[in-house]
């Protein structure tokens, strides 16, 4: 199934507080107000540390909450596809279109609107689960348990204190980023990186929501969508040899990174995001200022919960020359 979608982004006004913190309660981050039968409004929007726009995972999950409220409870979310680019300046309105009401599947189309302009579009599908059908999945990689893995916040702070490796500007950025991640409703631990014999790099993270609350199965899927956007551009950026750098002439410096689209397919309807799950990420290709990543999300017992993929803009600190522009024009 394929869907053609369009994205329109808004700029961030100067009066917006770029240091606003992420909601500590994961359910608050997902909460939407129902205004009409098929119309919902965001209650909060989070701008990540020094980011260009609202955290994509939040808009994704809020859209899913809105869509889920429009289907019968026996239908379970199984697939989403979305584009995003949202400002935190004003609330988002979510319009839900009831595209299909089948006996086994229901389809919803969600438009997020700010200032009269579409800023986000999502297609999602719900299914009556067929538990009696055969199941299989790729085995979860063998990794160090989360209790023995380093906390992401501790790693970032340790990097900030490396006396001879970092400039004060970079150290300041790292300290600010560590504070932002500490205030996140999601706990992240690094489970390592692996390089295969073919050069393929795989990045592994343990993640879970910082909550003791027990939520419904449908809301757990919305929480997983929120978490699925964390670090997803990282493998494409790192595999391409790009890095954050404040050196103006460093050709390997990352000058821009922003997600273009993101999809998520669920294969489990019973899981709890307050328990650890393993996010296995890799990036098979990048080029032309874009990078593509794939991810598998496993419960700790090895059950594959969902599969994700994402494409994003990732530009190196390189400018096109007259010769390269002329060559591109000639090929067109």
C-alpha cells in the first residue's frame, strides 16, 4: 500500500521559548482535546534542544491518539505513514477523515493544521487482530541487558567533560543537550554499535517510557510512535561520516538534519512501553542530501513489536560549485 502525501512547514517565531522542556509525563505529551466529532487540538508542543521544529514523535503520537478515538475499540492500529514539520508557536488542529470502514480494516487520514496551513499529514490503518494466523519474525540480536548499559545522559555529560577533545562551544552544547535528555519522558541506554563483514553498521538502544502508569493497548502504540522518532536520523548521519562540528570549513560537518517522512508497522498488540525494549537501527543508503534508515523494535523477551523506516534531509557542510550545478542541469 502506498500513499502520496504533501508537507508544508512553518517557521518558528522569534518569541518562542527554545529552552522549553519536554513533558515529564508521557501521557501529557500525547494528550489532545476533542473539539468536534472528527476535530482535535494539541494541549502541548515540545521544541527539542536547539531544534528547528517540534519533536516529530509528539505530533505523530498526537495524530494517532486523534485517529484512534475515531475507530471502534476492537480495531487495533497496525500501520502509519506520515510527514511533518511543525512550529511550537500555536496549538495544532487535527482533522480526522474516515476514509474506510471495512469489516476487517479501517483507514484514517489525519491533517494537522496551524494558521490555516497543513503542517503534517498522516495515513493510518486499523485492523481487527487475527491472532490465529501464523507469526514469525527475525530474531532479536543478543545484547547486554539494559541494567548493564550506560545511561545516555551520563555518556553525554562525560563527553562534555573531555578536556582536550572539545571546544567550550561544543561542551556547552553537550551540557544543554544532556539536560534536555534528562528531562525527557523517555529513558535511553546505549547497547552498542556493530559493524558487519559487509560494512553494515547497526546501532542498538534500550528505551522505555519513564512512567509507572498502566495504559490501554491503543495508547501504548501511540507512546511507541512517540519513542520511535528518537535518534532515528543518527544511523544515516553517522554512517555517512558526518558529525556535529563548529569548524566552518569542515566538509564532514553536519549542516542540516530534518526528517522528511516516517512510517511504522505494528506486529504486536500487547506490550508496555514502561518496560525496556530494544531499538535496532541501520541505514542502507544516503545521497543527494538525504538519508534513509530502518528500525526494528523488540520487547525484552525477543518479540518483534514494530518495524519503522524514515527518510530525512542530512546535508554536509559542502556547497555546490558552478560545474556541479551545470552538470545537474544538463542531466535534467
